[in-house]
């Protein structure tokens, strides 16, 4: 069944200090819309999900495995499943992540 949502009306959750996210869950994937405060740190971690990280605004330093790059608006990274990654917001950022399969741990009532 189709679903139409207004992102601005979704509940915001701060899952990591400085990372404010809104989440949309489809049958097989999750999209996360993040607003990240400058100097916020994404600790090193890995998960079963394949992920893309697209910077909409700002500069995000992202380390995937042993490779580090500063992503700017219009750039996207593809993170394979089970690969360690971490990051730091060098400026205030807006970022869109996609995850496959669904991030069950990001589900809560909107």
C-alpha cells in the first residue's frame, strides 16, 4: 500500500549526541534524514546493513575501513555490510543515509 509522508512532520530522535534523525521505513530498506551538529562524532562501528551516506549540506569526514575522505554537498559514499566506519561533522551537516535491510533499531512511532 502506498504511503505519503512529509519529512518535516516526522518525529526527530537524537540517537547519538549531536545526530538528530528522522526515519522512513519501507519493506526492505530505511532512509534516515540527519541534521548533525558541528564537531559531533560518529563512533567507529559496523552493522549488517549495506549503507549509503549522501551529504546534502556541510562537510562530513567519513572513514570507511582504513580510508578517510571529507564528503561535501553532492557527494555520496557506499558502505558495504559489516565494514567498520566512523565520522565527524566538520560543519553543521544535513545527510541522508539509506540502509538495507530495514534498521529495526531505528523504528519508533511517528
